C-alpha cells in the first residue's frame, strides 16, 4: 500500500531531493570539528553554515547573517528568546493561538502575560491590542501561522504597536516559513524563530533564530561553552556568530538543511502556489462530505495548507485509524500542542483531525483521501 502522508505540519515528508545524499556524504567524507579541526573539510563545513545563514538573512530581509543562531528546533529557539530576554518582572502579550513552545516557557518562568483575543476562525483580533499593554510590558510574541486552524496572521498591526510602544516583537514562523513572507526590517522584529524540518523540507533536529544585531550581542545565552574562538578566556565570546554557537553543532543535520533550503527557498513561490492549489482541492472536497465539519480558516482567507476537521457522526480518532488502515493515509489527531488555539475555534478539549498536505502531495493522494473519507462517513 502506498504511503499517503498528510501530516506535514508535524514534519515534512519526503524531504527535499538530495538531503539524504548530502548527509551521507558528510558522515562518510566530510565530518570534522567545525572551527576546531585543522582540516580541508572544515572549510567546506564553514561554507555550509555561511550558506544557511545567508539564505535565512535574505529570506527574512535582515542583512546580518552573523545574527543567525542554530538550535535543535524552533522550540529551543523560542525558549532561548523567552528565557534570555524576559523575567518574571516583565509582562508579555501573546495571541490566543500560540503553541506550547511559547506558553510553557512563559509559565515555567512565571512571566505574566495577556492574550490577544481570537475570532472563531483562528485569526487574531487586534482591535483592543493596545489596551493589553501594562507598565511593565516588554514584548509581543505572535505565531505567524496557526498549526491548528491554518490561519495566517496579520503581523503588521502588532509590529506597528510594538514599534509605537518600544516593545520587542518576536515571530514564531514554524508553520509559515519559507512560503509566507516575513520581513524583519519592515516589521522591526526583534527576532524570527524558524525550524528546519517543516516547510524548509530539511532534517529533524535543525532550527534556530535570526536576531536583531543589538539583541544578538546582549541576549543571555541558553547554554555556554566552547566555541573554538577566544579560547584564552573563560568568558562568553563577544564576536558573532560565535557568541551564539556554544558546543558542537549538529553539522550532520545542518548539512542536510543547507541542501533542503537550496531546494525549498529558491522554489518557494512555485511551491506556495502548488500548496494553495492542492489545499483548495482538499478543502472543497472535505466540505462536500456529509458528517465532516471544517474548523478554522476559510478557504477564501489568507491561510496555510493546514486543515482541521471534526465530526458529529464518528470519533475523529476512529476516522484517522481507518484512513491509515484502509488507505495508508497518515494524519494527526488531538490538540496539536496548542490548547488555547483549540479554544479559539471551539474544538477544546477533544481536538481535531488535522490534514496537512505538502510539496510532494499529489492530486491522486487528495482524491484517494476524499473517496475513502466519504466511504468511512457513510458507513
């Protein structure tokens, strides 16, 4: 049975062409201690890191590749930003559609926050945003695209309010990059956190953030250690990107990410158009199936390829199990690590069955999914 993968919001599959070969070549021929080993391969590995940093800086329109910090994933990047920039004496504004990668570190650190209300479709309601600002408000954190509703958020309004009130503005791009434009300069964003294994089509265990230079020079590091530079000192280096690069990096994964980004970033307009077309086909097909209700962003609004459904006729976990058993169709069921987002669209505490096609989803995959779903719902 052919595998039909519709869970690209969790992680992309398959990865971009050439990723596995690039990783194998690194492991078999190019592994070295970056900035440590005196090796001809070290130059190639340095070029790989510089290439990723340059593509990230260009993608987010902030021409400071030295301000890219690599992490294991976007969760680690968001934790670093929250724990490195804010304390329990501050106050933060978040949306009602944030992922637990934001909410859990805020709660863990005891940092007070207020939530921007959300519409029933999962879009942030900014009409009273300024009224949430308190004396000690220090920043606004916005999830650019919901992993539950598929809603792509307006970033210009909170960015302008952050600028007006001299607040930090942080963007979670997990479900947005690289296909939705995020311009750090225009938004005056403090940082954009990204992950490598979703839209970039790269390996798991890769991600990071692009930070405004003055913040990169002052943020408290999440961890500290060897960097291969300023080794005569036991203090954290002052130079960038070394200040943001303690320990041995995941060069295996980053080698794969560089290859993936050369595919996904350079073709991002073309891929975005395909995703829009395939999502429309899936959305319209689902809307015609009796017993299926689509929750979240409508098809005629700015949205991603994520579609969440519920059903009064059958348990959504049973539907997902039957899709897998009978059609090899892989989806995700539950609360998707974002309980507040589910409250926004009225699907808490049960959650949704989420379908998220990707770059390599075919029309045939969508048609088979719709046919099987209709059969299941008619039983």
